[in-house]
C-alpha cells in the first residue's frame, strides 16, 4: 500500500527507513522546504512536492503520514481527510481538544482510518509492564509518578522552534500519558497543576510556552498520578521518561515509557515492603519501529475496518494537556473534556496468550522457557530458600520445581499466598514424591500433604523423584524444620552397615500408583525424574497415563541427547535440573567466548543452549543478580554453530 509523507525532517528519514521492512511503499514526499523534500524523495526514488494540495492531486496514495511540525498536524490531517485519505500523524493529533474531536468525527463520517503516535504501548518493555498489571500482582493501583524530562531541545535538536512553541506537554508528556490512558482509561480531572518558566539566562532561544509543568491527574478507574514534564530538567537526569505505579500489594517501575527497545532491568516489580526486582523478558524480543504503527493502520484499511482507536486515545491525551494548561491558571481542579463515541473505543494493551508465564512452546504441554529449582541442598549443606524463591517469583519465574524431599513446600505455600504474589494458577508447580513413598498409601498421603502445604488443589505435574524405591522410614513432614540428622535418617534409609535399604516396588507398580494420584484429580499431568532411556521405554510400554514431562540432569558435559530426542519424538517435554552444577563447566573457554558474542555469562550460555534445544532448564540460585540474569538468558536463541560447539563439550565420565 502506497504512502505519501508530508514533512521531510529528521523523523521522516526514520519512518522511511523502517518502511522498507513492511509491505508499504513510499510514493511521494511533501515539505514546504523543497530541498528537504527533494533529498528524501531522491533517496527513495519518488517525486517530491512543496504544496500539499498538489501532492494529493498527483499521488494516489491511500495513506498520508503526517510528519510535520507540532502546530501543523491538525491542518495537514484535516486536508488529507477531506481528500479521502487515511492518516497516520505524529504526536500530537492537535493542540486543542475540540479540534482533535472534529478530526475524529470527520474520519468517522468518511469511514477513514486515523492514527496518531506514539505507539509506545506496543513496545517490548511496556508490554511486559502491562502483563504485570494484568496479573493483578500490584493489587488496586492508587498512586503513580510519571516523568517526561525532554531536556534542553536547543542542545539536541537542529530545529527546536516547534518544540519551544508548544512546551513539554504536547511533545514529552504524551509518552507517559498515552501509556497510562491505554492501561487505565480516561483521566477524569486534573486535580492541581503548576507551570514554571525556568530557563538558562545565557540561552538566546527561549520557550514560548512554560518550560516546566507539574500536574496531578485523577483517572476515572481510580489511580491518581503526578506528572512532571520539563524542558529545563535534562533528559540525562535520574528520571527521563520513568513511570512508577504503586498498588496495595506491590509497585511497578518502568524506566522508559517511550522506549522502543528493551533491557533486562527496564521493568521492575517490588512486593510491598521489598526492594525492586528486575523482570526481564523470557523469550526473544524485537524493538518496535516507527513504521510498525503505519503498517497496522494500513492492515485495518485492507481488512475493511479502518481503525481510529489510537486517534481516539490521542485526542484524549490532547484533552488532558489542555486540562493541565487550564489548571495552571487556577491550580484546579479541571474536568477533562471527553470525545464521546462508542464507535471509536480506546485500544487495549495487548496481553498475549500464555504471556504471564512466558510460555512459547510447540509441544503437548505448555511450559515457561525456564523454571526455578527450590532444593535447599547447595554446595554440601542445607540453606533457607525463602528469600531466593520470593525473588524468583518477583522476577517473573512461573515454574517452580518443588519436592517432598526439599522439605520447604509449606514455605513456598506461604510465599504464594502473600500479598503481591502471582496467582498460583499462573505458576506451574511441579511436585515430586520421594523414593521412600512409592507404596500407594504412602504416596497418596505424601501427595495430599504436599498440596496442603503448597496451598493448591492440584499439581500441574507430579513426579517420581527417582524411579527406584527405598524403604519407608516415616512421614516426610516439613523436613526443613527438623535437624539435619533427622532429615537424612528419614530420607536416606540405611542398614547397620551404612548401605541404602531398597524396597521391592517395581517401576511399573510405582507408576501405576502415580496414575492413581492423577485419577483422583490431585495432579493434571505426570512426570518422571532422573530416568534412563530403558526405564522411560518401560513406562511408555505399560503406562495408562503417559508422562508429560521427563526431568533429567542435563548440561553440556552430560547432554543426554538420545533421551532428549526420544522424549521429543514422543511429545514429552524435557526439564533440565542441575544445568549449571557440573564442576568446571562454567570455566569452559568455549562458553566464555560464546557469551561474549551474545552478551551472556557462561551460565547464561548454558541456559540458552538448553532453551534452544527446546529443553526447560531449572537453575537454582540464592544470589539476586544470578536469579535475574538466569531468567533473562532464556530469551536468547543460539545459532547452529554455537550449539555444535557446546555439544562438543560432552564428557563420557558424566554419562551414567
């Protein structure tokens, strides 16, 4: 679909460059500066014009992309709509709310699409923040702080006049306002506002509008947000386009409301009373491009349903800015005017299916790309895992590997029930019965006790921790609360000579008992852990309920590729425990070299290697920074050459 660009400044070059990766084409360029128009047109082999009416008469492009100066947006958009062209406009849609409303009405009456920047709700960090809000972890959101420190435009823009004429509201504040309106809906009132004319005396060019504005906004849905927009505060200050939201149960921090790409710590979540934890992406992400919004608008036209949703949102943002300006005259409150028509609803933030758990699987059972191990046994001793598991939940892990043996299911249950915790339904909980409880009565008692401790009705998956059975020595109830000697006497039954006492319970019988657990509705799926290929084949030959997951020790020294391939052929997911624990593994030069190329630590490379193999690793860490970086590694997919190099690290002495 052809586009006509109106405006050929710096931003037009950005739009034109990103247009090349879409199905759209640049058919012409118009700018009152003929040299600029000709330069851009020549770069993309299309005609240039200095008069809009002439350009519209000669270029039969369905879409006009309005990239003119701020004050010219409304007039250019009106002219294009009256010529029956669909319009996508740079921000703002207009400088007056009634003008913006008339543009929307004109587009609606002619069944034309009308979109407006910014499209920052589609950004990867913003979408991640939206998913946290949608999860309800913050509880009712009542308070927020938003910043738009545009900075001294005379320092960084070659043509600052347009900015100085309108002030920081219509250029900078639109970023947090667009995001807030897309999440919370309309602003009801500007409670109070103030404006300052601060500016360096040495500057020859001065803003015509107030250079610094602060306002308190009340949204109809409840939150009250304090907004600061400034040309005086430099954009390299502590806050650039930051947004912080506070709810009854937790807080959310987004570093850049206008960011087009993402980083590990762009989004942070903190339960009430706890410090912020970064919430990194768990699957591959890509930056948004300027032309993405134009392409979406074009698609709505091609579908026969021209969209005006972002135009509607942009019109309300203009009304908010007008309300803030009005409130600076009398400090408020000022009611924000509404463009009221159900035909042009606000767009809603996109929350993808499975996005709350990071799921991106192609197999029978949906799992997050990475999970978190909850074992208390680390480096030869038992440790308290409460804080590290809480950090993992805050960071966004949505698969917890629990077990009767770990003895801390009751502590996990308390964490899941605490304010600010994710909904247990959004967390995939894998439980495991210990090998001393393979008899039916003992297994049933163990499963019911574990569910009670975790505070859930059913496991997402329940496993045989090991295929072989040992002698029962008593209930394994809250082992973490007992002395180590007592824990090990119950879980590692020995005879007088120190040998483990086995029980005469076959793997087939133990699996039948596990199937009976599923029959009672205590688990949705079944898992077998630490299984060999022959043992898995025995289960598959006789099982009435097939395993959905196989959990094995897996790392580059012990990849168990044959077993992994068998599982994938059978549609069974593979979960890798102990992915980082092999002695000497993280000192491998190969891992360091690949990590330098991908921006990962050696541990991150191992985790990405598993994820690229469609295996779910479950690293276990007690260090906050490692918990976050391990999770972030799950978004990386390694190339075939890197996979081949890592696969070559296999050591035969680790295969057992």
